């Protein structure tokens, strides 16, 4: 399997990130771009062992859980209006 996308390759079904897709599009419009290449995102995924994939999956789930907890805490602490406390003496 080829994990490298080079200058002049047709994107086809290859998954390109935003910057690589923009470079390929500009090149296709005739903009002069220095020679470049990019490693496709699935190169990283394919390099992982099953244990590494599982660890990464668990870490992503933990991060998502922490983000959800933080969002809920922020929601619970949100006060939708300004308020002032005044006292009379």
C-alpha cells in the first residue's frame, strides 16, 4: 500500500488533509508550486500495532469524556444574566 502522495499524483480516492488538498488544487489550476509530498493519514494508523491502536482508542475516549464533563460543569455554572448584590446599612 502506498502512503505517499507526490506532486503530480491524482488525488483519486486518497484521503488528503486540508493543506495537501489545497496544494493539489492550486497545482491543478496552474500555480507554480515547488516539489512536495505528503504522508497520507492512514500511514500513521497502519504503523500501529493492535495494542497501540487499543491504547490510542482508550486515550481518545478518556479525552472525550473529560471534555464532556468540562462542558457540563461549565453549563451548570453558567449564569445567563448579570446580577449585583447590594446591601443597605
